[in-house]
């Protein structure tokens, strides 16, 4: 069970869903999802974000228990995405005296989501660096546009040195499931935030001089120890640099012959002493995991069947997911297969050339239906180019 204790005055009031198997209707969930919300008790009581619609009853119960008969004075809205903002309307109706804290873009969106509620007399607009004094605790706001919506902001609690980081530093997975942070955090980051590396870098620079002792994200566990590790991961991911030397082989094969070639490529690379080689079958692997693996390693090999004078759809989808997330700074080898008119190589190269700082190994290896001795020799040469 993850420890979600923060401090005497700060209480986690979120909830988890272990039964949900897909997030945002596209990300496969292996161990559910957490939706975090927080309460700060002081001279003024402050709620930081609400949670998803389907967990409303649990969240209200957690909130009322934590308030212990009191009422919230402020609701801070870090992010307007419905998995965090759905219950703004519920809370606004339940506590009509409560002020809603956000930036101007927050309130532009608020009126779109909650057309039936007039927030004009209760909105509390904050700007970069503003501080909300609630007694013992002081809350400072930093704008984080496009991490990963334009209205996003983070909140720094100055007394206990806590960063409420919105979607930054989040991960997939319910809180009562024991699993290592890195894999699901990487999959979450590159799936959802990955396009906005420049904006993440800007946020990291903003908070670099803050004394941060705890990070409280909107998804995933509260981070209290070895914060340099998490911040370093975000710095690497958002600067589009590989985490480690290695090769990810992404393969999309119709009948298995292209997959056999990819496995041979894997064997050759390992024989040449490349310690980390990972083969992914795009027809079976979760696409978000495949994207995460491609970003993790320094080198990529793409191997695909041709299809309808173009590219087999699993590979086409994979490469376009990479392009949409600003994949860059990698060395890539290309293997195509085609029985009568190989077309996959040209298509893959075309998509890869649209990405920044890509070193594409020449020549493309062309397999005619099944792998030949000549192809194996070409793979040897490609492996040498990767070393």
C-alpha cells in the first residue's frame, strides 16, 4: 500500500479505480488509475483539485471526513481536464461561499465546462508568483502552460516545502498496487505530456531554485525521497535525450517473416556486445509502451511489412505517435519486407525524416518475402553502424 500521508495539516482525499482498464479511451491500464486531490487545513481550508466523475461519492466522503464539520474556503484548480475538474460543479453547489482559485485561462475554460454556474462573484484570479496566505501555510503559484493544457499551474506550499505539481510527475496505476515508478511514469509522460518537452523544461527551470521536500502529483504516489531521481528523469525525458545506451527494435509483421528478421537482428546485436536490446512486436505490444521504449533507448530499428503499396498500419501508427511526441536525437535503422513491391522502407523513412536530428542508417534493408543470406550480411553491417 502506498503511503499517502503528507502531514498533519495536509491530507490526501483522492481515490483510486483498480477496475478501469483504459484511460482517456486510449491508454491501456495494467493496474488501474489514481486520481489525487488534497486538503490543507489552516485558518482557511483549501482543496487542491477535484477528481473524476465516477469517483465522486468516494471523494465527497473523503473530503467531508477530512473537513470534520468545517467548510472549504478555497478550491485551487490546477488543471481543467475532466479527470481532475469534474467535481468543481459539485463542490461549488455544495459550498456556495467557497472561492475558486485559478488563472485567467482557468476561468475561460470553467465557463465552457460549467455553463450553468456563475463563478463571477467567487473567482480568485492569480498570476505568476502570486501568494495566497491561509495562515501558517503560504501558497505560491507558478504557471505551467502546455504541461499539458494551456491553463495548467502548479502550487508551491512554502512552509512545508511541497510542490503540488498537477499532471507533472504523475503515473498510471492505482495507489494500492505495488509497482516500480519508472515504467508507468514513462509511459504516462510520453503518452500524455511528451509533445511538450520545451514547456516542461520551462517549468523545471521555474522551480529549480525552490526548496522542494515533497511532490504531490494529480496521478500516482506522493514523492518524498530521492526527488533528484524523479526530477532528473523529467529533465531527460523533456529534453528528448535517451535514458540509456541500447537498441529498441520495433517490428510490425503480417505473417511472421518480418518478425523472424527482427529476431535475427536482435541476435546479431547481442552477439556484437550491445548489452541492452529490446524487441517489440507492434502487433501485440501496447502502443504507449512501445513509444516509451523508443524514447528510453539511444537507437531504434524499425522493421515492417509493406501493405497496400504503403506501410503496415501498426508501424504507421507507431511512427506517427513518435512524430506527434517530437521524437528526435536518435540513430535509426530501417528494414522493410515486400513480396512484389516493397514500399514500407520509403514510407518509414519519409516519416522519420520529418523528425529532428535523426541519423538514418543507409541503406534500407529490403527483404523479399523471406530473409536471405544477403539480408543477414546487411544486418551485420547495420549492427556495425550502431556501435
